[in-house]
């Protein structure tokens, strides 16, 4: 198991690619911190992932908006306090806006990127 004992934060992990990544990391022996904006979706993802936890690993969840620096800092501090370190970050969170690049405002572009 290549990720055995690693502490991993996965943003955008309550669904889709992030949730699949969290499941794979757990199968590889990692401790996974599921992060997403929606607290209910985070709780549901953690519940769904619990059966995939291997010995020595764990799954936790944090509702956090990655565009809020203070919220990210608080989540990182909480993870470090509980698990002692962070080994891996999968920065999967993202949004799409229904606009072509040429028609996006600078603010829209900054939110997407």
C-alpha cells in the first residue's frame, strides 16, 4: 500500500472525482480528510467511506470553502492537531461557470481558477 500511514486532505471530496479519490486513498491505507463546502454532503461522504477504512487509516470530514483563507487555515490547524501532519493535498475543489473564456469577467475567471 503506497499511501499507508499518509495523512491526506482532499478538497471537493463530497462527490465525483474527489469522492472516488478519497475511496482509492483509503484502499491504499491513507487517512483521508474529506473537505467540501456543504457540511451535509461531507457527513454523507464520510459515512459512505467508513466501510473502506483499512487498519491504521481513518476518515474525517471538514466543511470548508477553499476560497475562505481563514476557514482553510482553521481546517489545516485542526487536521495537524488531530493527526500531527499533512502528507498529501489533492486540490480537487473547483467550480465551472457557464461562460466562454472570452466572455468571462475577471472576477468570474478568478473564481474558476
